[in-house]
C-alpha cells in the first residue's frame, strides 16, 4: 500500500504564502493523476487542484491564480504553492490520486490563515 505524507503547513497571515509537499512511498506520480484536497472544520473534503500524467492542471475557482500544483517524479513528491492566502483557505490539506481515490488518506497538514 502506498503511503502519502503531507508537510509544509503552518500559521500564516492573510496575503502570505506557503508551499506544501506530498511525498509518496512509491513512484506513483508518473502513472496517476494526482490532486490536493482540503477539509475545513465542519465541511466536506474538497479538491483544490489536480495534475494529470501529461502535466495538465486545473484548480477550483476559489484558488485559481493563487495556487500552483506541480510535481517532481524523480523525488516522488508533489507540491502546492499557495500565494495570497485568505482566511477561507484555512483547512487540513491532503494529497491523493484524482478521481478515483486509490490510497489511504495521510495525516494531512494544517494550514491556518489568520492575523
């Protein structure tokens, strides 16, 4: 079973930036479309951005122009660069395959945007 480990979260002021990382225990990024998800308190988990095998990307409307998804297949790592963060971006962020979900969820990484 593949293990996914997210990192890079933290507390940041509105307008700040963070870069999240997702590392897989096996080489999967070159064979599966991957995505970042987030879950805010009391809300359902939602997809934030995805990247296909051919490196096409797409984002939910609320993060377009602010977030950038990328991956490094050689390092088995995927990234989410988050700029111009807003309080509504506060959530636990997770990575996994994109539609369908194939692996167990990791522990996620907490992102808190607050002044």
